[in-house]
C-alpha cells in the first residue's frame, strides 16, 4: 500500500466498487488496499457479504468507504411489502437500468418507495460506524434525475458532501483501446448530459466531485496494460481524478468469475509493482474523496 499524503501533485482516487457483494470481492478490495494502490471502496449495504465487508473495513481504518447506493441490479434494504412499486417479491430491484429509470421517472408510487429505500440505505450505512467517505451508485443510477434529487438532500442531512459524477471517459478509452462502438458513443453522450445536469444541481452547495472519473467504458478490462497507458493521460487533471475498478480474488466461484470475468486481472493490476512505480514516477498523490 502506498501511503497517502498531502504533498503537492495531481490527486488520484483508486476505488473498488461493489464492496459487500461477495466474499471474493471483499478479499480482493482489502488485498488491493493493503498490498496495492487502492485507496477507497464503495459498499453495497444490502448485499450478502455486507456484514463481512463492514467488519473488514472497521479493522482497516486507512480504507475510505462510501455508500454504493443500490436502486437497480441488487437487493433492497426494505421488505418487498414496504416498497412494492420498485422491487419484486424476492426483494430485488429490476435488472434493467432502463426499466428502473423509466419507473422512477413516471410512476409516483415508485418515487415514494424509492425515497424510503434510499433513506433506509443511508441510515444502514450510518449505523455501521464507518465514516461516510462518499456516495455513488450501482450502475451509476444515482445520477438519474429523480434519484439524484433525493440523494443530494440526504447527503446534506447525513453530512457527506462528496459524490461521484460520471463524466464520460470515452475519448481516453478510445485512445487506449482503439475501439469505441456506436453504443458507447450514445452512452457517452447520455452521461455527458447527466453530468452537466448533476453539476448544475450541486452549484453553491459545497459538494466535492472529482473532475474526471474513469471506469465507465473500461469496466472489467482495466488490467495492468490499460492502467499503465491511462495514467500518463490523466496527470494534468487539476481537481482530482477517480479510477474505479471491480477487483475479484482468484478464489472466486465459477459464478462470480462468469459475472465479472475481468475482475481477477483488475486485482492483479492494483497489486502490480509496475503500476505502483508508474504512479510514483508521475507524481500522483494517492487520495480519497475527503482529501481532494
């Protein structure tokens, strides 16, 4: 682990998403922090391995932990009978970000249920005893206008004014990989518009947001080669950069590997001595949201 400090240099947050999703994810995030360059993690407070993640985080106070708000592709905090407009009988949100987003936007009952569920997740995180590092969202649905409006009010109430706002990394990803399909172009434009809308809602409210966030298009494929190419391209960012990954330990089950086929390579990248050396040689200051 590279010691974080406050010396001058471009601030770089390296975050592990989906903390609490499984034991293999938890082990990977802790290893990447203790033996690698990962500085923070985003906790899915409702998932099966959340209690294990919380215990590990409490024993690792140098790891900054934020709330990975779940409103799609995951479990709800509240019972299905409490929020029937946004989950099925199994307590799971929709598996489609598009369907979930349309439901939140057009269905008044869904918006009422969403408000209760988002508050429940904030309260559950606060009850862990972990300091709120930041807030972001699974599949970035926290940037949905209905979700975001509720989110920023709760952030102010719970005293955490640090939020991830995805600001499409399409051009850099394309320069690294030489690939950018029509679908990725559309996604990039959507997130550019959402980011602009989110930033407008944050004006004058004292929130801290990294200037650039990378991971939207590289997710699952941010291996050592990718990171070594990415790092020199972001060293000129003045107000902080976040790179988020989804690391997975090598003892993951076949089902976990199938769901996240690039996760083991992402962990290897976070543990790479070559990546560590490149970060140091470029003068980055490894940071967390609270130290931007």
